[in-house]
C-alpha cells in the first residue's frame, strides 16, 4: 500500500496589510522590505477568525477536490505555531469539530515552518502501514496573533493563511509520495523563538510586560542557515532517490524570503517557471506557506495530475525537511 497526495486546498484571508501600511506602524519602508525580502503584502485574518477557522476553510476545499467525503476521513493532523489554544484543545480537534468529523484521531504537531513536510512524513507512514486510509493534513496560521507590530524585524515578514491536503491510499506506485526527509536541531532553538506562554515563561504579568508572548528572530543568522540547509535538503533527497533535478515539475520551497528562494533555486538550477514563488503576496505563513504556494500553482494549472513536486522547508527549532511527491489529484477546473 502506498500513500497518495489526493488534493490541495487553501484559504487566504481577505484583509491585506501592505508595506505602505507597515510604514505607518514601524520605522521601515516599502523599498527596504521589497529589496530585502521580496514581500509586498501579506494577509491578516479578522479579529474574530481563529486558526482553526482558516484551517477549516482550507480543508473544505481540499475535501471537495478529492474523491472522498468528510465521513471517510480517519485522521486529522494540523501543523501550527499559532494554535487556537496554547495547550488544549488542539487546533486539529477544532477543525474536526467544524467539519463535523467525530471519533477520529485529531492532534497538532509543532515543527514551525517545516510543519507541512512533517505532516507529509506522518501521513505517509500511517497510510503505508495500513493504520489509516484518508488523512486530512492542515497547515494553518494566524501568526498575526503572536507578532509584535512594534518589532520591525518580524512584523514585516509574516502573514496569516492556511493550506490543506488529503493523503489517501493507493496500490499504484506511480501515484505514490516517493519520499519525505525531516530533521531537527534544538541547538538553534533560541534564534527563532516565542519565549513566553509555555512552561519556561508562563503567562504572567511580568512576562507579558516584557512581550515574551511574541515571536523573536535573529533574522540574519537564521537566513544563513536557511539557505545552506534548504539547498542541502534538495541535494540529499534527489540523490537518495536517484532523481535528477530536471525531472522535477514544480519546486515548492518554503516562502520566507525571496532572496532565500532565489539563492536555493539558482544554486540548484531550477528554472524560474518551475519554482513556486508566492512570498510577494502572502509573506511568510509558516506551516501554511508550502500548501498555499502549491495551491496557487495548482489553480494556475502549473501543477497537474502526475507531476513531480519537490517540497523544501526550514523553520524554528531549527527544523527542516524535503519531500518528493507525485500530485495524484484531479486537474484543476474552475
Ligand atoms: O520561516 C522561518 C525562516 N525564516 C527565515 O528564513 C527568515 C530569515 N531572515 C531574513 O529573511 C532576513 O534576515 C531579514 C529579512 C529578516 C533581514 O534581512 P537582512 O538582510 O538579514 O537584514 P539585517 O537583519 O542584517 O539588517 C540590515 C539592516 C540593519 O541596520 P544596520 O545595522 O545595517 O544599520 C537593520 O537594523 O536593516 C535594518 N532593518 C530594517 N530596516 C528597515 C532590519 N529590519 C528592518 C526593517 N526596515 N523592517
């Protein structure tokens, strides 16, 4: 039994926060942001929308585009660094509830921007072992809820959104998810961190006053490791599976910064037209970035049935991973 990538969907919040809006909030400029990151705008969820609402809407689209009904989903997993609740209930449980799914395993994973690749690894193993048949995986983020809009080193980068996919069973090896590699190294934990809210710095007045509930990033140091790691990830997974880069139909890297994507793409010689690039309009949406980018490629007809996708992610932890995935869903129709 193999695991097949059956469908993709996404949800993009309506509100747009432009670089010009940010110019009025912090000491920055549209010119600096575009030059250093390639980002022009990002989406921000409504006040009354929570992460599971975004994930739910992406999931509805993924389910609708698959061959299965909600009742056939036997596991729901969500990757997020901005869950509805810090400890419980899980965002996956909330997504299940909104979808009307009852009595199936639902849980969250914490792997920051690599979350969607971790989900692929997990779903592949559960399906291949025969334990589950149709798994809903969701990368959903309301990152605006953990951003300090007085901190120009983070607030210009991140946005909200969600992406979801159905991973199902197949006996056809040509439809299979080929391989997923995923790793972590906690030695780099402090470079990209939300220090408050957990057991180390619980929600207390003094911690909140120190703004520990917000994400902090040593951007420049993260940047250097990200480029190196994202490049090595691709080299490793292609070599391991004896696949040449020219066989990849769509390279879908994590959308953190145009300069990072471009450095990796040019080093590995992926043509621009075979590289997903959505960071300009969505910013960095962490675990949602890869499925949101994939969905854009799908809806523009650039990912079709049978195409070989290469996913490549890097994020807080540090975590990183790559996946070689055949798109085994239906072609997009309006
Ligand atoms: O998703 C997880 C992975 N995340 C990433 O991969 C993000 C990785 N990091 C980055 O994308 C980049 O490092 C940033 C976009 C965050 C920063 O770009 P950079 O080219 O590394 O800039 P820098 O941090 O080295 O700062 C350069 C200058 C500094 O000023 P001085 O010291 O040269 O006078 C900063 O204070 O730019 C200044 N600066 C800003 N200026 C205007 C930093 N942020 C801003 C800003 N607007 N928003």
